[in-house]
């Protein structure tokens, strides 16, 4: 006889664990199946959190090297204790994953360790089979939520089994600073991890097949960021393809073709060429669960798949692969199952690149507005003119506001600069309330703060900027 639950979630990442907690809060008996030994998924274990921990640590290291003296702080050249930096990151992951486990306990969510797959039981009910260390277990769920996330894409001929070739998880765990790290892929993961190892002393080369790095980012922001990263010493080759990787006694030789035709010798390769939904072995075919052309699970507005009673969220379905998207979908999916009808606003998913300076954006880019033929006004404010940015010593970048020509309604906000990742939340909130640039201009912003740059850029949109 199988254990019976109202909801069985497969995958304990930000999508899965948030869905489980919310469903338990709403009174459901919930089980989560997770194949890793800890909860938190890609985000906590090999994504958002460890990458930000190393970005922060390496930023302090770079500041100590290059910026402290400007503040009158004199010290001998700082030295790197990489093992300690990695331990700090690992401790942080451990504390956060334990935090999720304790939330499970508090909400009486049953955790099954093992690999889950679907098995048709009857037309209307679905069984989950959990393959664990001690054998197979069968769980019966009235509803099943798939939240198995995504895995890195492997490039043919560049195998993760080769010494020195790996994906993000490997680059978050290097035991020594590479002499020369070659990053394949100029998306946010490649640029963030490339920045970490550059700051810690590696030579870093980034190769991107497309002509534009960060293709979905406002072009003015992306090109300004790239110039800044090149100034920091990253060697960036866009419009260039890796055609072969050969092992040699000294490491790896990478052949590049395209705008840059050359051979590069390196000791580590980070493949950051995208991620694909983790659907293998889930038993989707047997249950007739439809996938789209990119292998994502097709869902309707309730996150229901083509099999009755089976739902999917997060990296498995359409949209950007981001933790905050997965978490919001989790709550909306579970609340809809409980009979209410909240919605995820897919037009307002903020996107962030945690480089130095940071990029943060929400809404339409200038290129998208032009393509759509939308009449718009734009206003910009440089951090160079911000008192707080000057005090911080971080004056690179700007805030760019795009608003509807007639109504002034905010259509897009793009920030390149210090703490952009925090500043963007104000823009997301105001855009969710359908605010206009005039509204922003009337809201008092504390002085001196970086947030004033958003107000000034909004004022610039209506020709009333005070400080620029
Ligand atoms: P996941 O987090 O991938 O969780 C899926 C879980 O399912 C995993 O724990 C997996 O072990 C488990 N699983 C898979 N198959 C099975 C099975 N058959 N049975 C049982 N368990 C299974 N996003 C951001 O928003 N901000 C960031 O700063 C950010 N940085 C990132 C940095 C890196 C280096 C990477 C790789 C990703 C980053 N992301 C970031 C993306 C983010 O991690 C994902 O979008 C997010 O984790 C997706 O959540 P999810 O719940 O859909 O899937």
C-alpha cells in the first residue's frame, strides 16, 4: 500500500521547497522527493548562493588590493586563503540548507530521499516511485508537482569527464586559483564566475559564440559593462566559437574560430553555455506529458501539464531560469490548487548580473520598444553625479528609465552600477503598481543614497533633472 499525500513535489529547489511550505500552510499533507542529500536545489547548493558568496569575498579581495589605499587604509599586500574563502561559502550553504530542512519539520512536510519518477496508476491518479539507497518506495498523490529544475548543457566534444573541464559547480569549488581560466559562454553565469577568478588572480578569457554578450540586456548597458569588464582585465571574444579542445601535458589547448581565430592554452575550462530542463528519467513520455521545442514542460495558466493532476514550475517550464521566478510560480501554483487565482507577472521578472558594477533590469529594453514601435521617452542619470556613489568610490554606470511617450508610465528600468541588484526592487514595485515617471519624481527619496539616481533618471525623462 503506497503512502498517500495531497501533494507530492519532486525536487527540493526554490520552486519545490517553496511550493511544499505554502501547500502545508494551506493545510495539505505534503511529501517532497529530493535526490540530493540536502534541500535547496541548484540555487542554494551550486548556483545563486555560492556564486554570490564568492563574488562578495573576491570583491573584498579586489577592493583591498586596489581601492583601500584611496580611502587612506594602508596595509601590506593582502594574501588569499582560498581554503578559508571556500569554507565560508560551504558553511553558508550548510546553514541555509539546514534552515530549509527546519522549515520542513515545522510544517510537517515529509521528505523522501531518492530519485523520483512518475508511474501511471489509473487515469486519474499518479504514483511517484522513489528510488533511494534502500530500494524503491511508492507514494500516492492526489496532485503531483514537478520541480526538478535544470542541468548544465554539455557541448559535444567538450566533455565534463575531461580533467580541467567543468561547469559552474566545478568553478565554485576550484581548490586553487587557475593560471588561465577559459569560460565558454558570455551569459551571466560565465561573467560572474569569470569575474570571481579574475579578481582572485587568474587570467580569464571569455568566449561567446553570439556577436552580443548578454543578448537580452539593454545594449547600452551591456556594452558599457563589457568595456568595464575588459578594463578589469577579462579577455572577451564575442562572435567566436570553440571548435576543438585538446589535452596536452601542460593542460588544455582550445581552438577558437570566428571574429578571433586563435589557439588558447589554459588549465581550466568553465562551460557556461546554458542550462536545459531536467526531465530525463521522470517518466513523462509514458504519461503523455507534452514538451515544447526546447524540451520544457508545457503548462497552462494553472501550471497544469497535459496529464491531469500533474503540475510543473521553475526551470522546467517556459521563461527565464531564475530562482525568484521559480519561487513565485510555486506560490501561485499551490494557491491556485487551493482555489484562489493569483498570477505571476511575466513582464516584471527582474534580471541581475552580479558583476562589478552590477546590472539589474526590469521591463522592456530600448531595442524591444523600438522593435514593437512603441513611442517612448528615456531619461538617464549617471552615478558619477551621485553624492553617495562618489562617497562609495563606485561611480561607474547609470540608471536608465524608459517610459511611455504620452502617459509617462514606466516601461523599463535598466541599472548599471553599485548595488543595482538592490535598487531594482523599487522599480519592480512601482511598475507593478503601473506608476509613471511623474509618480517617481514626486516620491521623496532619502539623501544621500544611490536610490536618488532612479528619481533623477525619472526626472530626466520629463526634462526636469536637477543634478545632471
Ligand atoms: P532547482 O533549483 O534546479 O532544483 C531542482 C531540484 O530537483 C534539485 O535539488 C535536484 O537535485 C532535484 N531533482 C532533479 N531531478 C530529480 C528527481 N528525478 N528526483 C528527485 N529530485 C530531483 N537564479 C537567480 O534567480 N539568481 C541568481 O543569482 C542565480 N545565480 C545562479 C548561479 C549559477 C552558477 C547557477 C547554475 C544558477 C543560478 N541561478 C540564479 C538559477 C537558479 O539557481 C535556478 O533558476 C533555480 O534554482 C531553479 O529552481 P528550481 O526549483 O526550478 O530547480
